[in-house]
């Protein structure tokens, strides 16, 4: 019988030779990936040495994630392994990005102890398209920075890019979720707008009194060093620090600007934007700014 010829293998012997199950080989055979080279007198499938090599190729392509349709196209010569591999690389990249987003959302949910509703919202925010993310940011910019008196500042803030990378890290996705929640909050928008108005020059006039303090990192560094030395915000040494920092400036105006920025959460916004953009932001200065506000209040009451 043909199935007893040493150069031909029954499906059982092919399974033994390749280490695969008869069921798998039969399925691959039915799909055309490993067709039999002959049939025995009893109608059983028979395979040869080339069939063994073909099985190994099919197994390799399947382990790499190719579907049987793609495998059959490669084996029939209708496409090349390189072409199929290129398509699968693109698909895997998309899958990896999706998995990163899922991991970031789940990590945030675990960290916050989120409810089902919060989890659903975070998932939607994380999976927005680039155009949808841009729309959220553009609406926020228009409400907060639109119509400011200084056209240069207005244009700079409007064109300032806040975009999530095409292949973001989990940390960037987490920051985007938090930032999107923040900029969609009407209260935050109103507070930040108030702070911006206090810090924006009026046409024909100079910079508002106290406006230069907020982003002055040297002031933050000075306060950090003073706090490290254990100086109390309400003490005489703090008053000397204020004199060095502000001289004869209108401290009430400085305090108004400072309090507006703290209340708005401008420092949190700044750090979230940096994280979304994948940049290393300067340290959180909230405690330094709050110390400075206490010192200004104490000096105003003295």
C-alpha cells in the first residue's frame, strides 16, 4: 500500500515527526496550508519530506501571529513573507499602543480607586483620536486665553503645543487623562482665566503689578532654600526675604496674583502639560508658593 512506502507519511506519522497534534495537521490540511501529496488506497492522506519542512514553516509563521489565510498566500506565492511581515508589524504596533493605553487606564484606576463611571470616562478620554484631543485643548485655550489684552501672549499660548505622542508612554497617557479632566472643568477654566487676566499687560500699559512673580523660577529657588533653612513664613527673616525679592513693589498686587495662581492650580497644570509632552518639568513649587503667600499676608498685617 502507498501508506506503507517509507518515503510517504501518514498524518499520524507526520504528527509524530513534527510534534504537532493530528487535529492541528488535519485542520491545516483542510485549509490548504499543508495539503497531502497523495492518498492511500483507503483514502488516507499521505505526506512526504517536503511536507515536514512545510509544516515547520507554517508553525513558524503561526507563532509569529500570521493567520492561516496569510500563511496560505505566502505558501502559494501570492505574496512574500516580507510583505506579510511588514503588515503584521504595523498591526502589532497598533496593538501595542492600545495595550499601553489599557495599562495606563487600569493603573490610574487602581491608583485612584475609581468608580465604574470614572473608569469609563478615563477610558474614553485615553482613547480619543488626535483630532478629538486637539478639539478639547483648542476649546480650553480659546476660553482661557482668547481675547487677552496682549496679542503676543495670546498667540503664544494658543500655538503652544499640548499633544500626546503617537506612541505615548503609560506615564504620558496617565498625565493626559488627568489633564483632559482638568481642562474640561469649567471651574478650573474660570480660575485660570482670572489668573491670566491679572498677569496680562493691558494695551498701552506696562506689565500688571505683581505679574512677573509666578513663573520666576529664581524666586521659587530662593524660597526653597529659605524653607530648607527652617525659616517661618510669619517671622522677621521672611520679611527680609520679601524685601530682597520684591523691593518696593506693590506686594498686595503680588499677593493677588500669587493667590489667584494657587487657587487656579496653575502649577499642577504646568506639570501635567510637561508630562503629556514627555518633558522633564521643574520640581513642584506649590509648597514654596504657598509659603510665599503666607509671608506676604503676614507682612501686610504687620
